[in-house]
C-alpha cells in the first residue's frame, strides 16, 4: 500500500525554504560579527610612541589606535554593518549588488589589516583581518545564493492561487460574503426554510447583519 503522492513535493519545498532562511541568517550573522570585530579592533590602541618635550617637561606617551593610523578603516566597518541590514531588506538583483559591495568592503578591511601589521605589531590588526574575511564571505554568499533567500515579510505573503487552493476567502471578501452559501447549492436545511417563512428572504448573511446591528434575528421570524 503506497502513501499519498503530494507529500514529497511539499517536503522538498519546505526543506528548500528552511535552507534559504538558514543561508540568509548565516550570512547576516557573519556580516554583523565581522563588522563588529573590525570596528572594535580598529578603536583599540595598536601602538604607543614617546613624544619628546623640551626640558624640564617629561617625555609624553602617545597612544595610537587603528582608527588614527588608518582613518578609513572604521568607516568601512560601519558600511559592512549597514550592509547586514541591507541583506535583510532587499531581494533579487538588488541583494546580489549588495553582496558584491560587501565583498569589496570586506577585502578593503583585510587590506587595511595588512597595512596595519606594517605599522604596529599585535593582535588587533589580525582581528581586523578576521572581521574583514567575515564581511567578504557574507558578500560572496549573497552574490552566489542571495536571489533564493527570502525577503523581509515574505512569509506573510499568500498568493491568491494558494488561498483558493486552501479554500480561503479573498482579501476583499467580508464575513457576510464568506458565510453566504452559493446559489443553487442544494435543498435548504429546515432552519433556512424557517428563516424564509412568511415571504421574507432570511439568509445567513442577513442574519449576520441583524446581529451586527444588535437585532435579534429570531424576532423577525416570529
């Protein structure tokens, strides 16, 4: 005995949607974490120099952050952070373009980290480079698979064909229209025959109208 046929396509569609949502979430998370790491590391002290002063003033120690050494580095990290939100808000070709821009931003951050290694020794430039790789990976993922990812609010969109297949009423239909039976649908039930007694047409729709106005529909049937 074989099982129902339509189950397999439905399962494949659900699996595809889950995979797409997981890919979008992973790319956005990588972009946010990478940009956050790069921005945090760029604001740390990378090196300290000694500034000579005229006697009898003592020498002065000056701290240099990554932002002071490479001024455009924090700006690129902020662009990467904003790009994570753009991945969520866009779809289709626009998302692909955002992915290309993020890939370039990530490579720019990596280049800044390499430049920083020549200016200061320490772990902060390396952390900036790791963050740049995360941004670049998110951008490349969006370029490759972004067109298949869902857009913000897409889960609430229900095409009319899908609603009709499930027997749902169209968005413009009211409760009264949905509750009214189709014409010629068959013999009337006893309650419907009683509602039309006395020559007055009493349909379920008119009864709902009476209830909306606060009128007892059984008073009119008496």
